[in-house]
């Protein structure tokens, strides 16, 4: 049952409409047995992901392809249609039919996440980092009008196409309130004594409620979840992504956020978020285990060759199931003919197959690996 706390913010009249200014975090929480149980499960499973993820024989399979998978699913929530297969194929050098704008939006997410991870060595989770993430995300894409890296100076709103602030489902704070809201948000994230998973669940709601950018807020908000977990050393690397959970339960995701703003339903949101952490921790472990089993089987199938190249190509497939002879030669720093023979060996073993009839610049795919990555999350 939804908790009925006072609405955590104030409606500010803006003439023909009202904007919502959220109160500073944290709220007073109702620590029900269900909430405590879900927190315990989420802590246990994310701890297992952190421990076992670091011990997997090929830990990179948890990172690069999973970052790309997260990028696709996070962008899909915002309406971008590029698939994981298209992104991976494009990065390997294949020509895909998807619009360049869609692919750029997804690849920008990968760039932003990798930038964020590198910046965590010097920056806390805060206003400066979120601006840098936004700048990377919105570079040369359709939201370019959204002033990459700058907070909004105009009113925005969330609603159906064609809606106005007066008819919108939600109107975030007026521009003049954004800076003070974000500084309070930054203070909370730095000083919170609540369990880390509860802290980031609350912070994610608050960021979305503030909606500080003209566009790209959802993607920045989801990036900050992963970066927070790494910064707090809950995870040793960006192993957990919640966009698959949010995308598969989109109505519950938006309903949970709206429930706080409309009726102070913090427990509903926290229970939903913690359930997502638990489910996605299990999903990441299961997916990584399947991928490592595939790679181990393939390495066994091509071991014993006079050349190490076939084994090295199998390793490359762990970072992208699509590959070209030219790309393999460059990455392995071997002759074109050496890479060609290695890929032909993998083709004979049934590991890869060409995805087009082109005679030159052929692209090969390890379909079994792509299937694992593209499989829907089990919720």
C-alpha cells in the first residue's frame, strides 16, 4: 500500500500553470519490514555481483558490451530506435540502415559513461560531473539545441506531444530555482548517512524531479546511478545497469517517480528501485557467466593451432561479437592474411559467420554471443 506522506515539495504559481519545486532530501522514511527485506536482498545480490564479477575469467565481458547494451536501452526509453546489434555492427565497421543520429545518440551514451568513470578519480558525484556527462551525451545529436553541458534557462515540462505547461503531466522547478535545488542535491549525495542503495534511489528521483537540462535528463539520471555505485565502491567497475529494468517496466518506473511528487509515496519508489537492483544484479551475473562459457568453449575449439591468432580473435569477440578481418588485424597488430586465416578458422568451427555477401570488407558475427547480449532481461 502506498505511504501517504505529505507531498515533498511546493507548487509555485507561474501564471497559467504551477511548477513543482522538490524539498531537499532526505525525507522521513517508513522502514517497513518489506522495505528492509528488499534492501537486504538488493545488498546481497549486488555484493555477489561485485565479488563474482571480479573473479570471472574474462571480466571485460561484463563491461564493454554491457555498457553498449545499457546505452541502447537507456536511449530506447527516450525514443531512440537503434538496436544493440546495429550499434555493435556499426562499431565493427558494418554499414547499417539505422539513421546516423540514432546511432550517434547511443554511442554518445557510451562515451559519456566512459568519461564519467575516468573522471571519478578526481570528481565527486555532483553538479560539475553531471554537466560534463550532459555535454558528452548531447554533442552533435538532435538535442543539440538543448545547450550541451549547460543547465536550462527556460521552463521545460513532461507531457504528451503538443502539451503545454498548463496541460503537462509534470512541470519541474522554474529555471531560477534549478541551481539551489542542485546544490542541495549535491550536498545530500555527499553527506547522506543512509544505505548507499537508498541514497541513490532518492537521488535519482530528485534529479528527475529537478529536470535541470532542456533535454537528456533521463539519460544523465541513469548514468549517475552507475557512477555513484562505482564512486562509493559498491561495485569495482560499471557492472550494473538499471535501464533494462526501467524499460521493461516503464509504466511502473514513471508511476513510481510521479507517486512521490503527487502523494509522497517514497516506499513505493524505493521498493521498486531495490527490486530492480536485485533483478539486474542477477541478470548481469547470469549473462556474464553464459558469455564466459561460450568464450571458453570457443577457445578450446581453436586451441592447439600453431598461431595464437584464432585464440586472440575469440578474445576480441568478448568485447564485440561483430568483427572484420581488417579490424582484427589492426587490434591484434598482425598481418591481414594472419587475421584472415584466424577468422576462417573460427568460421570453420561454427563460431562466426559472415553477415553479408560482400566479397570485400566482410563483417562476421558470433551470433550465439549476440543472442546472449540481446536476450530480454528476466524480471
